[in-house]
């Protein structure tokens, strides 16, 4: 994949990077606040409990179905424009939910925008920054994202609380007649703010060769990129880790809500704060990884994934709110510390082996296919009324065993290949 690139000076790179972080912060904040509001809407509709994780499943399906196409779309235009157009799709999904379209379908439209947004968001990092800066950049972008998750869940919980929702309803906005609909209006404004910031993202000067428009060609090209990344001795390790992390993270998001309800007796607007506590831990772990872990040393964090899986079942022993805070922060901290270096390593190998947009599209496909599978299994376990503590133990065991197998594969690859040379490879870009 040929690439022509006019590098910015250092000051312009910083300006562009901070604008990207701001756009990502508000867009992600709205995504997470909208999830809480959509759950509240399902509760108002008296929908069954198993439908709540289906929200995330419907959100994620676009990442999998559109994976062969969004990479080419992200590389066909300046990525700032791509981020603006796809954020506009999120605004449409939010409006649909307000207009009484079923929350599952409306949130699926938001997911459609997010699926096309992601390759541009991460791909622009490899255009702006050299490989040596990718771990630090990922630490900041993930820290910002997680910060938006924390604030988003807190904002979502606050907006549906009786005290705040009564004020919003009191404005007399047409169609705002419940806590959930009032929250959705406020979230729509946040999406519009993110769209305005998207317009300020500068053009990096990166230009790729003309992208295919034939769906068959795009699917064939995508599948070849997928095979290339899974065949790479470092790419397969980092892709396996990030795939596991995002699937596990999506399930953990709903486990925490259900665990808070059953174990701690907390309503949704207060349980959402515990999601923010986990996200706070991830943010701390991400920032520490950005500070102390270089791209060259990134594989050393693999044992922390095993430790996270071992730690999760201890949630079943907690029965008070104060005791839950340090445990959830530690679980999140381990997750953030081990996934950020792996994400940077995956971006680096993908950028060396193919274009930025195609690499991120492959990553999104695998990660979100796993999200679909794991959320589907979780919804099925709830459908069969398995106790949340049993689900937590199964979840922790799965994460620990899978990470152990990934680490064994890495050690085998390290014995047979010079992985350090692959980390230092900057490719032909």
C-alpha cells in the first residue's frame, strides 16, 4: 500500500494530537452515557434483563459486518473528515432513540458510526507520530477514552437520576416525558459538540493509493490483511490480547451492573458509578504503561493479563460498597497496563505490514467479533438464570487461562524467531 506523507512540524503534530483526543473524549463520553440511558429506556419499557447486554451486541455488530469496508473508507479521505461524517451518524442514532425507535435498533445505528470512526481515530496516530511515540500516544488516547467512559457513565447515571431528570423534564421540551428521553436530548448535544471538534482536526498530509470500491475485491483484500496480521509472530500475540481484552471488557461492563444490583443492592443510576470506578483503574494503568513501557518492552506485560483473570473472581467475596472500590480499581489498572502496550505493538506491526486504516479495520473485526460472541454467551447465561457470582468465576477463569495460552505462544515464537527485530522494523512507509 503506497503512501505519500508530508510531515508536520512538532508544534502542528501536538496541536493535531490534542484535537484528536478532545474529539475522541466527547464522542466516547456520549456513547457511554447513551448506553446507560438506553438501559434506562429498556427498564421503562419493562424489557427482560437479557436484553440489556444485547444493546452492546447490536452496537458492535457493525464493527464485524463493515470491517472489510471501513478501512478503505478511512484511507480514502483525510481522517478528520471521516471522523466528522461518522460522528454525524452517531447523532442520527441518538435522534432515532429519542424518536421512539426501539433502543436496540437506534443504538445499532450509533454503532454503525462508531465502527467507521475507529479506523480513522487510531489510523491517524500512525500518520502523525513515529513508532517510538506510539505507546505514549496510545496511553494518552486510551487514558482519554477511559476518562470519557468514567465521566460518560457518571453523566448517564446522573441524567436518569430523579433530581436531574425532573429538572430536564421541567424545561418542557417536546417529547421529553421521562428520565431516559431527557438524558437522550442532553447526550445529543454532546455528540454535536464532538462533531464540531472533528472539523478542527488538521489534515496530516497522508495520502494512500486509490481505494477499491468493488465489495468482492474489498472483502478479498480485507481477508488477506487479516491472514497477514494473524501470521505475523508479533501481530498474532498483540491481536490475541486486544481481542480478548475488548470482549472481556464489554462483558465486564454488564457484569459490574448486575453484580452491583444483586450483591450490593444498588439501582442503575448508582451502579453506573462502579463502571466508572473500573474505568478509572484502566485510565491509571494506561497512563502508567505510557510512562514506563516502551514499544520494545511491550511483551513483558503479558503476565498481568493472567493476574487480572485470577483477581476477578474475588468480586464474589465483596458485599459492601467501600470494599468494592479498591478491587475494581485494581482490576481496571491491570487491564489498562497490559492492553495499552499490546495495542501500540499491534498498531505498529499493522502499519508496517499494511496501511493504517486496513490494519485498524482488521483489529476491529477480530475484537468486536469476540465482543459479539462473549456478550451472546453472557446474555444466554442470564437467560438461563445463572447466578452472577457463578458467571464472574467462569469469566475470570476464562481470561486467566486464555492469557496463559497467549503467553505460552509468545515464548514459543520468541524461541524460534527474532521478535526484537520485528519490533524495531519500521517498514517501507
